[in-house]
C-alpha cells in the first residue's frame, strides 16, 4: 500500500481543516516546499497536494507551489482542488502534476470529466469520490449531491477510472480512525479498483488494516502534522513493504 502524505494549501501555506470547514483552518507551515522535502527525506515517494483556494474559487490558484515542489523534489504528485476547465488541467500537468484528482466536476460536468479520462488516460485521472452518509459530496464538501457513492464509483469504473480517492467527510481531520467498513464495502462491490483511503487516519496501527482490506494507497494529513504518526514510522513501513 502506498503512503501518500497530504499538503493542503491556503494563501500559499500548508494548512489542515476539520471536516472540510474553512473556519477550522490551522496553519502548520508557511512553506509547503519545506514540508515536501521533509517527506522525501524520509523515503516517501508520493504527495497529495490540494489547492483549497482553488476549490473555493473553482479554478486552479496555487500552481506555483505545485511547480516548486515538482522541480525541487522527486515526489510523484497528485493535484486537486478547483480543476474545472481544460485549461486548469493543462496548467496542473505543465506545472508538474503526475495525476490530477477531479471531484465536483465528476458530478456536475460528467462530459468534461469523461473527456479528460479519454484524453489523458486512466493512470493520470483520479476520481475524487468524497462521501457524506454514503452520498457523494461536492464543492469543497459544502453541498451533498443525490449520487449514491458506490454506484457513482461503479459508473466511472465503466468509463475507465482505475484510481479513486474516497474521503469520509465525517472522519476528515477528526483523528478518530478511518472508515474501514465503507472501504471494505466499496472494494467488495467495485472489483479491481485502486482505492485510496483518506480521512480520519490517526494511528500507525490503522495502516496495516487498510492494506489488509485492499486499499491501494492511503492519504495521511493531520496525524503527521499533530505528531500522532512519525515520519520515521512511515519510512520503516515503506522499507518493510518494499522488502
């Protein structure tokens, strides 16, 4: 299972929110590049980079930070937040993203998202399927759609999607453990899916459990920043998995 730390950006700074609420913002570092280099120094190869300003304004904003991290580290970056138009995608890939994550657009403008899958390939486009009571949430989680989570994922699988990041909003930033049952349910019903768990990860012991369920990757945010999971633990885990 891949370990994918998260950097969320507001005003160019590394922050975390709870349950996607902008009023709960905590700034952890003024310099996201510093944070990314620290991850890389501990053997981490992947990064989940979220442009929260972009998510709010529905267009890419913090692409310069993406570019800095892409140029100055070897991290493979998946980038999301506010990607709505072809031009946003172009900027993200030109700025060094390996993959992009589309959430709201996959609900609100299916034809555009399906075109991206066809154009860029399913190894480049990740479906962001964020859940609130097993309904898909959109617009930076400010609203719920009427889409049921599992059928929504299955439908996109039929369009070629391989990678899905699923965040259970109720768990996000709460450090109360991830949604093991939800992930198990998704993986039972959406065969062959590369599911990336996100939200709620609070202790190191949860990682082997997610791997056991069959998650392809896990995104870890606040647990790292609050010192619940150390980068040394993650480094050892990665070495163990590789051996």
